C-alpha cells in the first residue's frame, strides 16, 4: 500500500508543480531530484580536457569561458572579478567568476553563497589535471545552477562564486593559497556587504567514487546538522562524516568575515595532488549525492 500511496502523492506534486510553476515560481519541492550526476560529470570532463589549469594559463581562461557560457545559457548573469596578487612566483592575475540571477520585482538580493574553486595546482614536472581537485566541484555547482534557474525566486537569493587561485604555489600561508576567496571576502568586508549573506557552501573534491564527505571540525554546527539531516532524508548519511583534522579551504576567509560557511569536501582521497587525480577516479553518482544533499539543504533549511 505504501508505495502506491507515495506514487499518488508524487503525481499530485508533479501536477501541482506544472500548473503553478509560473505563478509561484519559488517552490523548492523536490528540486534535489532534478540534479543529474551525468550532467555534472560532463562538465568535469570538459574542464579536464582543457588540461592543467593553473592561474594565468590559457586553459584556465577556457574554463572561465565554458563556465560563463553554461551559466548564461541557464539564465544567470556572470561578472568577472579580476585582481592581481603577489605570489611566490611573482605577480599573478586572477579572476573570480560571480553569477547572479536576474529576477522580477521586488528583487530579492542574494543572501547565500555557493562556491567552488576552478584552478588546479601548478606542478612543474607532472601533468596534473585535477579531475577531483579543481574539477568535480564545478560540475556540481554548474548543475545546481541549472536546477535553481528553474525557480527564479530561489535562484535570485543565491550568489554563485567560482574562485580562482585556491591552490598554494608553495604551501598555505597567510599570503599563499586561497587567493580568490581571500580577495572576494576582503571586497565584501570593505564594502560592508558581508552582512547581506547569512551563509554559504563551498564545494571542493566531491567526485571520488568512494565518497566520504569529511566536514571540517570547525564547521558551523547548525549547518553541519542541516547537511546531516538532508543526507539522512536522502538515505546517503553514510557518505557524510567529520574530518579528524582541521581543513583550510575557501570557506575559511568567508567564516573570518562573519559569513557562516560550510565546506563540503572529501579529503580522504589518495590521488590528491598527484597525476593520478583523473576522471576514472570519479563517479556521476558521487556528484549526484553531493548535489542532491546541497539542494535539499538549501530548499528545506538554508533558504527557508
Ligand atoms: Zn588542491
């Protein structure tokens, strides 16, 4: 009996959604079911085909053009936040990509950040294409952007940020690594705009076939709870746990300026920062799990 009842309920939801889609346009009902792991994996494949993508390279510019085209074709507006910073290899030009969704009046301003870094770590003597590290999270974020774009009122409350220069040239210090997120956070802080954002999610290394999302121990407690609940509801709770040690990533500068931000990262990944970080280590299902949990968390908790 139960499966039948569920089927009837699902049909009712489906027909209501179809009838009222343009009228309400803000229903988050089941949007997580629309996330396609195959779509996300195709985006990652495309980025990986550009080759190694360190800051300032033509391959990274191709990535930018690809990401912007995908977002714009789904209805997002994309701006480039360009800046220079000094690195252990001299002055480097970086570009963050920022996506916002144009909405009708009254226009809600974005209040939640969804972020991913799209650069790959530079190696002089190895070909590092970063399928998981620098690739996977962008596939997830582009597919989330497509799903959100079906709901203008929800999409308009979100700002997408694709960070350049997450990777350190030598090792993470106050002045090496997190170039894009440090700059982005600083701009928000100096323009007094940080308070507009009530939270954020950073995606990083979310495609490992053997998926265990390891939340940093200093994750905002309420957000971690919300992610665990969303994972529970989707019956994928076994893929989410806490990391044993601290993790420095693009969420750090955002937390430092007072925007509670959680890092969805699977740091238990043996090919990390090796030439073995290639497409064969990833699965569409892992990307789907992370994308669906994030969308469920947004729809049922963060954007409520
Ligand atoms: Zn990395």
